[in-house]
């Protein structure tokens, strides 16, 4: 395996945990430092495949990472591509033609739903969202509909679409003319589109990840597409978390044969090595960017180092058939996780749901979800909370899990849920 030479993992942190925690408090976020203390102030210093290692040598199975690690950490194909580009031409002038961005766009379009063939690259998922929203505005769609529970990022436009009061309140007034409708309710959307024909951009996730792994009714996405076309709307599909194989298909759009005006991707697009996102549009939707190449730009959009990672990530997904592997692993994990939860914590459990390798365990209250995350960590597994669904623990493991890794994950979940029950007995107001 070819890796970037960063020296031994033990040499990565210059000081101990207390020193680093102090630096967090002094220069980053006091709240983030407090959260770190709940997890024992461990410092992650190395990662490989499905595993990460802390400064004290402990190893943890990474079923978190907010969906970034569909191919695990430091996949050799991606690392080799990035390393080669780093040694030749990592950053371009953006004045001359540069091959890696063209080849990355070609590779990404090759795995997209048909008709999506124009690409704008960015860094974060929120930037991709902003790109989609700006394309809609450039076409005259001044009203935007997003869904309650949806998460689209925290830059100002993306935040206007993210229907979460706690995130929006400090930054109001936000971008005007945003409306939030119930996720899964096609009739409510039909009424809004009919009332404002030719004016509405709809942005929606195929599965709401940060909403708590909320899966819409069958046919919902197709119905949205039909309604948008009937009423001359503009459809943006946010697949920053759900896309790139996470659901066991290349895209959530594939499950119902949907082709939006713009599809957004990110997180896993950089192969778990560098940050990359993209908005991929139809030719018609992309027309404002064709007309003026400077109307929407960014210094690091499409830079060679990032584009090498995109090409490597797509190649690795295809060569190792990781999309199909995600479907297989998800089909095996979901019923086992549900069985363990129903057996160990029936009184604390609301639901277990998922698609592919996006799995959520919903508990009766948010505090229990926090406790379960800590217990999972105590038993060697990293998972995530859900930003818009605080009572949901979310698993986003990589598609490179071995059979042994699966056993570790299930065994840790079994032990963590058992510990949750024994711990909850002493807490006030808990049965």
C-alpha cells in the first residue's frame, strides 16, 4: 500500500491530551472541548480502512465520519492518485487548461443518472448546495421549498433550506422566500407548486441522514419529480450524504429513476482523503454558468490534487464493486442491529431503520442517544448523532468492512445497549 509519509503515528501529537484540549478551548471551541471530554479526550492520530487509532494506541471501528468513509480511510487507490498529483502539480493557476479536472468531471458524469453531464466542483457539501440554489435563482426560481428535518448545510443559503430552529435563530434574517414542508407529503408540495407555477425550486434528500435516517414513502421522489415537471419547477436532489454508494446504489435517485435538474454530491467524493463536493446539472440547468464562466467561481474549485482524489475514488468504487457491497452489508446489518435493539432495549427503542450503509437507531429521548454513543465508544465503535434528529444514533460504516469487522460492530452494539439499560436504571425519571 502506498501512503503519504507523515512519520510514525506516535509522533503526530506534539503534546498530550490535556495540552491539545487546552488549545481547543483557547483557539477553537469551548463547546467542542467539553464534548471531547465526554469521550475521554482521546486523540485520533491514524486511520486505515475501517479502523482508527488514538494517540494511546487504542483502535476503534469507524462507523461514523458523517458518511465520508464509504471506502474506508486511506484507500490505497485514492492515496496513490493523490500522492502522484502532489508530487507533480497539486494546485493550478485556473487560467490554462488543466487535465485532472476535465477527467474527474468525465468520471463523475459516467456514474450519474442520464442527462446530468455538467459539473461544478467545490469543497464542502454546503458549497454544492449554494451552487444548486444559485442555478435555480439564475433561472428565475425565486421561491425555494425544502423539507422539515432536512439538512443542507450552514452557509447562509444552505441554512435557509435547513429547517432547524436552533441553527437558524442566531443568523436571522436569512435568505427570503424559503418554505419548509413535511417530508414525505407529496400533496403539500403539489399545492405549493400549483399555487406558484414556474417559480419554485424544490430541494430534497432521498433519505434524510441528519434528520435521523428518515426514509420517505415508496414513490415519493418520483412523485416530486412529476410534480416539479408539471408545474415548471426546478428540482435539486441533495445527495451529499446519501449518494456515492451509501444507500447501496450509486445515488438515491437511482432507486426510483429520478433525474433532477441538479444533483449534489460530496463527503465520500474525495475518497475519504480530501474534501470535495460537486453540483452536477443538466445542460439546460447549467446554462447560466456556460454563459458567464466567472459568475460562480472559487479559487479551489477543481484543483488538481482534489480532482486526482475524485478519479481515484470512482475507480476504487468500480474496481472493488463497493456499491453492491454496501447493499449486501446493509441488508445483513440492518436486521441484526434491529434484533439486538429490540432484545436489549425494548423500552428505550422507537425504531431501527436504514437503507444500505445508512442506518439509524431511534431512542425515546435525545439523552439516551448521547449515552448510547458513549457506550459504543467505550466498546470500541465510533458512530454519530443526527443533527436534526437528536434522538437517533446513526451508523455510516464503510463498504470495506470484513466479516470480522461486522462481528465487532454487532458485538459492540450488543454490549453497548446492555450497558445502556444497566446505566439508565440510576438516572432520574428513567424506567
